[in-house]
């Protein structure tokens, strides 16, 4: 039984990674067709693409009556995006991540606020439908702020090379590619949810821990990959947009939808205590790094990596 579901889990993760990459590629070109700024493209398009697995896993877990998996997935994913993902960009590419500009600075405040909002709302032991509506409203508020002024999101792209000229036929082709990727994602996330449930039962591991450590890092792979590729290509303006969006979208829209479908009740907080502590620590350090230096440097990247390693160590120790 375990062997079969291990194969299903690994195969589903491979499909998840492949379809996520396909989705990101198609949505990137669609975004250029819309003429959005790189930060906004990364924040909305890349983050939405990267968060679709979180959404499907969340919806599947809600319908399977184990929404705690989604909560663990989002909390674990946010810790990873704030620590490991940022650290890997510098350690692999040796490129400092710029964080200057009013748009990025203001967005960092929104990002940290919504990263901490779910763990504040669930302090009473339940993330109910009212909380879900509040989380969705937080995202709508940010989107309204961003798109309320054209200069915040609009940009005229230079036309260089074949990839810069996005015609209507290619636009339709990308739409078909996105739809195909979504179908693959739906099947892959169902396999992950089912196998995670079996692992938790047979290995006597809390479903929340599976979500925090295993599913969380699996879902964070697309945005980590995109962040590293962006840095290698010199598209540093897209890195923080991608990572901030990958934090905000799951913490608001995904958890909001999941909580609305099936309220998330946490009877035993111990599996989440460590994750919450490290999420707060990572969020505060990330916030001060972005607001003070105007960029994330080698020293900060190494410190963030240390936070992630300590997070994994204490989660496994607490098990």
C-alpha cells in the first residue's frame, strides 16, 4: 500500500512540476500581450500560476474533509518562500535581489501582513467562513490598490526578437496550453492529496506535518525555479514579485476559498506551533531586509537559509 502511494506521490509531483512550468510559460507570454510591468506580471501571473496547485490541493482537501492539509501546505510554503527560495536565488546565481521602489516597498507591507493574518485568525482554533471572506477581501483590497492607478501596473515593452511580438494566434495557443496544464494539475493534486492522507494514516504522522514539510515544498518548487531562472536571465525585477505573490495568493485566496468550502478546525496546535514561530521570524526578517537595505544580500540569504534549516530540524524533532 505504502509503496503504491509513494509511486503515486512521486509521479504526481513530477506532473505537478511539469504542468506548473508549462503554465508559467504560457501565462508569461499572455502577460506580455497585456503589457503589464514585470513586478505585476510576476506577482499576479506567475504567483497565480504557482498557486493553482495550492488551490487544487486546498479544494481537494476540503472536499475530502481534511482542510488542515491545505493550512499546513500554505504555512509551510510561506516559510519556504520567505527563506529557502530567497536564499537559493543568491546562493545559486550570486545576484543580489533589488527591493527598491515604492511599489515593491508597499507590496512588502501587504505581503507580510497577509502572511501572518491566517495564523492570527486561527488562534481561536477555527478558520471559519467569515474568516475566509476576510482573507479573500484582503487580496481584493490589494488588487484594487494596485490597479487603481495605471502607472503602478502598466508598461510599454520594447519589441525585440520573435518572443516580444505576441500575436493573437500565439495568444490563443498559450490559452490552450494553460488549459491543458490546468487539467494535468487537477489530476496531480488529487494524487498528492490521496497519497498524503495514506502516509499520515500508515506512518502515524499528523496530516498537518505532511502539509507543512512535504506538500509545502513540492508546491514551492515552481516559484523557486522561476526565481532562480529570472535571476540568471537578469530579470531581477520579477523575483520579489513572484515570491511576494506566491505568499499572498495562497494565504488569502486559497485559504479563504478552502475555509469557505470547509471550515478549518485545529484541535491540536502543536504541529503548527513551530511553523508559526518560524513564519513570524522569517516574515519579520524578510520585511526589515527589504525595507532597510533596499536589496537582499549574501549575509541575509545565508541567515534566511539558516532559518529554514532550523525550521525543518525542529519540525522533525517535535514529531
